[in-house]
C-alpha cells in the first residue's frame, strides 16, 4: 500500500468516526427527549446560562451643530440712512419799525421884541407869548393900581410831538395850524385860569395846550407902576408844522 492511499484512508477514518459520534449524540438526545422531555430543556438552559453575551450598541453621534453665525453689529458712530430732504419752514422776519416822522412844531411868538419873534423851523412844537394882557391891577398905597409892565416868558418849553396824540386824520391834518390859549399869570409866575381862544382842527390837541402851559411854562409876572408883581392876562400860541 502506498503512502497516498494510507493518508486517504486516515482521512476517511476520521470522517467516519466523526459521523458516528454525531449519530450517537443525536440518538442519545432523541432518546432523552423521548423519555425525559424536560431534561434537554434544562440542559440547554444551563448551558446558555453560563454564557453571557454583551452587545454594544453604538448610537450615531449627534450631528455637530454648525457654529453660530455672529450677527454683525453696526459700527459705532456709523451714519444712518439719509433722510428725505425736508422743506424748510418759511420764516417771516419781523418788520423793522419805521422811523416815526417828526411832527414837532416850534413856537413863534408875537409881542414885545424881548419875548417874541419866530424861531428857526424844526421838529417839535413852537410856543410864543402873545403881547401884554389887559391884567387887573390891585389896590394899594399911592395913586391907584394898574399894570405898568405886562408878563413875559421866562422858561420852559412845549416842543415835543410826543406831547400830543396823532389826530385821527394823521399828522398832516395838524400841519400849519395853531392853538391859542389865554390865561392869567399870577404873582408867582405860574399860569392859571386858562382857556382856548383860538382852537385848531383837532379837539384832543386843543385840550392839551392849557394843561401843558400851566405845568411847564413859567413867566415873569406883570408889575405895577411901583414895580410890585400883579396878576395879569397873557396869551400863548402853539404852532404845529413839519420841518
């Protein structure tokens, strides 16, 4: 017998032996199951109880969230969007007050040379004494009483247009006119008992001349033959004109 045949027979013998062992085991299991059905289950449970199988379940990793995108902050001090062009509000500048024209009459007097005569024309009002009055002399020692020297202008003036209201018809209504008043000059040189004897066109202006004369104008009183001051009548003409 050759060597190859011997090796082949050995291989066949091992296979035959293994097959016989399996058949015997199966036969024994069948007999045991037939006569003791619970025996095989107990053997299987015991055999499996000795074996612990660990199964690791790997969960899929959670997807990595994308990195947060930072919201760009506006640059500090950045200029905003250009707004709509606004229409400027119309502003009306206050009108400058117009210069008030002077309606300043000045006085021109008639009478004695030392107390009368026309002044240079200018703004304002004018005033002039109107001659010696009829005056009444007072009784006293001597031959009797009488006015030897009439009153005369001493001081004061009415030469501002502000002293008189503007007539309803305007200043032109009063231009070139005058108001004449008569009054008594007392021994103290003050006017009293005044009245309008020749009015102008504006009643309000007429009514102011007497009070202004009594308040602002002072006179030298009349004197009698002995040089004593005595009351006497006197006149005042207020002229109104524009320069």
